[in-house]
C-alpha cells in the first residue's frame, strides 16, 4: 500500500519547468539616438514563478552576444551604442528550475549621425552651460574643459562649434578627449586629449603638451570650427568656416573618444550636432 501511495504522489506532482521564451513587445521597444529601450513579457503562467531575465546584445558587428542586463524588470534602456550600427537583441527568463529559451531576435538600428550635448556631470565646476546644454562659457579667466555626452570608438563623425562671443583674443581649444582628461587646464595639455587651440590670428595642434603645426588664420565672433573624427582611418582633422585648417592633425587614434572644448570667460560657443560629414571634406 505504501508503494502505491508513493507512485500516485509522483504521478500527480507537477514537475518543475523553466520559464518559456519571453515575448519582446515591439510596440514598446524604441530607439533614440544611440540608446535602445526594450520591453518584454512572459506569455504563459508557470508553476514556478520567473525570478529574473537576462537581456543580451551583440557587438553591432555580428559578433558574440554579451549580457547587458540581469534582473527582475521587464524593460531596460541600453545607452552608449555605436551610431550608424545595427544590433541584435534577445532575452531569456530564469527561475529556480533553470534558464529558459531565448526570445526571438529583434534588430535595433541606431541613428545614422550623432546627436549630443555638452555633459554637465563631467564638466569643470567653472563651466556654465545653457541652451539645453548646447551652449558653453566659463566663469573663470583660466581655461576649463567640458566634454560632450557622446563617446566614439568606431565610424566617421563630424560636428561643429559656432563662436557666439570672442573677446580679448583668448585661445579656446577644440578636439577630443578621454573621459578622464584634466578639466582645469587647456585641452591637450595632458596625454588624454587631442586638440587644436586657436586665437584670432593662428592655431596650433596640441597633445600631451606638445605644440605642433602652427597655422595662420584664426577665429572671431561668428566663426565655425569643425571637427572630423574618422575612426575608420583613425585620424582627427580640423576645419574653420568649412575649410580644412592645417594638415591632418592626429593619426593612429585608438580607443574611445569624447568631443571636448576648453575655454575661459572671454569665449562662448554653441555645439552643432546631427551633421552628416560634408562631401566636400571627405
């Protein structure tokens, strides 16, 4: 009798099962600039509750997937993706019985061109931002650094800065930098920034406090400075009023770069982004 009762118990007990594949809710998924928001849900109720989810993205080049989120939420925003790239995304659920199957893959396409602003969170405290963080000046007579919110490691990117105010012949600097560049000195003084500094008559390129390639011609109020960061060729080139200024400034650039500016209180510039690379300068 005891063995029969045991057999009946085994047959009637529900065996624990892993969660089914989640359903990515395309109507709630969206792309904004180089950020992706994904949402998903479980379509059937299981005996064992879902304990969490694992969201994975590939590298934008068809490479291996990597985990970008693990947790209980059913919506996630992933920032810092490459511009002009396509990513594959998938999600799976897990519970105490194990890990379930992957969802269907969804393809995410980031913006063709980079839209960004100045970053108040990493700027020197003397930096003054306005115009929804697109315009910058400074409270100090000393040069201070502000970075952009974009981070580039691949592709070709072009942006401009319009000189709104230029008093007493200062020499602002424009270029790119690592996120940990020094913020209390002119851009290019350390080894984490690559810049062109320019006054009303001439300019120089500077990296790691090495000044090179003096070029005649400067800026004034109303001038436009263009920066071309080509991470396919690993080069940085500068333009003033749409004309290339000096030779190619820097080569062999590898890694992650952020747009950067240094200025003092005599200068105000406005950032112009979302630009395609002008055909005339390629």
